[in-house]
C-alpha cells in the first residue's frame, strides 16, 4: 500500500485555488474511485487516464485505487486533473519517484494515447503556481500563456512519457521560452478616424469618451456612421499596461483554450447581438463563466440597436456600470468577475429610424416613438455619461474633398494620452471612475459656476447621479484643454451631452 501526493489547481472565477491530488493504492478488488466533489468531466477522467497509462507502456495497477481531490468542499470541473491523477497512480504504484513531485504543479487533459491537450484557465493557474514557488508543467499549447507573468518557471510537455522522463531524470526538460515578440505595443488600427467624413461633433464626443473612460450613447438614423465611430474608438485609446494585459488574458482564458498573446496592448472590443440573454451578457451558468461585460474588461462593450435588446437584459448592466465588478451567486458558491468596461451604445430615434428626416420619410406616430424610446429605462440612461445625436450627412459632406484633411486616429490619440496622464498623476484613475470624495477634491467649481450648474440641473430635471457625471465629463474636457481648473465653457459643453432623455 502506498500514498502519492500531486499538486494541481482548480478554477474558481479568475482564481485558481490549490488542489491536492492524493492517490492511494490498496489491496482488494480492482476498482478506481475519485472523491472530492468531482464533476462529470473529472469522473470521466478514469477512462482517459487508464488508456493513457496503458498506451504509454506503463502498468495500470489491478488493485483498489482511490483518488481524493482535496479540499473536498471545492467543486472540481474540467479535464485539467487528468495529468495529476495519472502521475499519482504511477507514483503510488512505484513506477515514478514520489519525492520530485513536491516541486511541481501539474495540469492537462490526456488523450487516450498519452498525449497532452490544451485546457482552459491557464493564466490564473500560472499565477497561483508562481505564488507558491513551484514549477508548472502544462501542455505545450498553453505554455505561451503560462509564461506571461514573466518570472515563473514553466515546462511545456506533449506526452505523458516526457513527464516521466523528466521526473526520473532520464531526459530533463528545459524551461519554456516564449516566442520573441515585438516590444512595440499596438497603437495603430486598421480602422482610422480619418475615414469618417464630417460628424465633427460625434468625433469630439468620441475623443472625450476615450480620454475619460466615459460611456456613450449615439442616437441617429441608419447609415450616419454610428457603428463606424464605435469601431474606431479603440484606435484613439492608449494600449493596455502589462498588469491590465494579464487581467484581460486571465478572463479570456476561462472561455477560450487558446488566447492570442501576440495582440498585446489591444483593448477588447465586444459587440454582442441584440438577441443575447442576460446570462450571456453578465455571465453565469451552472459553473459560472464570465459574460460579455467581463470579456470587455479594460475595453469596450458596444451595444448596437440598443432598444432591440430585451429590457430585462439591459437592466443587468446598471450595477456593473457603477461598481466595475459582477457577482454571480449560486446555491453552493459565489463567483466574482471584474467588469470595468466602457459602454458604447447606438440606437435609432424611432422604430423606422427616420425621425427628423428633412425629406419626411418618418411615418411613426408619437405613441410608437415614445414606446420605442421607453425600451431603454431612465435609470440606465442616467448612467450613460455622454448622449448625442448623430444626424444624417448631406451628399456634399460624404464626397471626398482633397482640401479637407480629417484628423487621423494617431493625432487624436496623442491628445487622449496627455489627458489620461494628467488624470493618473492627479488621482491614479480615469475621471469616469472618480468617487464622491474625488469629485469634491478634483472637480471644485467657482461660486458662479456652482450656481450655473445647479440652475441647469433644475431646468433639465437631472438627478444627483447626473450632476456628478456632468462634473466628471467637465473634468475630462478641462484635461483635454490642458486646464487645471474646470471653467464655465467646460461645464456648458458637458451639459450639451445630456440632451437625450425621456420626455
């Protein structure tokens, strides 16, 4: 009788708690039992592990095998425990030394041939093993993601035999070296703001949204460039920092087996269809997975045709817009995902889309228009900082004029970077994330401007939340204008972006 202990990690949101895989082989009738709250995929590992061991020319013990995944109250899911279970059996049956296993953590799915297949949630696992100061053995397909922390040791493996050869010192594996990547972070996009003709007001609003991290709603008839504007927002936003990159990839690794680590610095841009459910948007499921708002963390969530989304689906955005996180509760556990996203939305002014068209193409009644606009609730609109109209352009504005030079994304990006740098030097956060204390400290107004904005709030019937959001937007405008204080002109411009409200 012998006991072997192997270390691995589970998946709990973006955390990877340690799992101790204990394998005991004892006398008795042949049997293979896995305990410790295993889910279906973990229970099925018995057949994969048995075939992988036999096809790798090892002996599968014909005795009673008990595998305990501790702690027992933590749910275990996925195929990541195939490799540690197989190694535990080999060590407990004296086909592998036990002592070297203490220096490593293992994760990987086994094919019936003994080859290793990629798994999900590798980056959180790599961060956990680095903190525990252990070497991580991972399938080769996941190795590029596992070395992203930069100061951890990772061994890439393709077959169970390679693990055995390394642990028995027959053929040692070297630390995995990530492919050489360009140190230049992506700052250019295939989509450039200069491609959009006219719409100077919308471009100005887009610049403010990028500079302060503000949410934006664009209202206008079809074909006015709302989607084009939204798609070009990433081109005027600064690249992600290294810490933000790790957070983004950690979330994406929970959904995708392979994450493209070569697009460093590129902000996520998620554009779900309007038929998406609330679970698809915020995350969930029996085993909670991140939704679109978490996949858009540190990036953009674009909702086109906003009123076409189910109203109940839109309402779930209200809390994460304020908190920057989403908590998914189930009967047995709670999972929290980060969701610090920038909401960009677009909608038509009426059901047919042509309200206000000078050609008089709109045939919607006032009641139809009211019902259409009421699909987006007042509380949600109240949380959107910038609300603008994007009017239809004349044919003269659409035609290319060599004498008119549109600003490129690079030109706008330089101003945005300078404004963001001022914000982080002042408060270590974007203006959209300023709390009430920060607003009092960094958004102070002159007495005359205080009276002006109070009168405007009363006349426009705006809420206290809108008041604070107007001050945040005014602070961003002042930063873009390289002004240390908020002036009257900044307040007036900020107020102009709060026109589209329920009437």
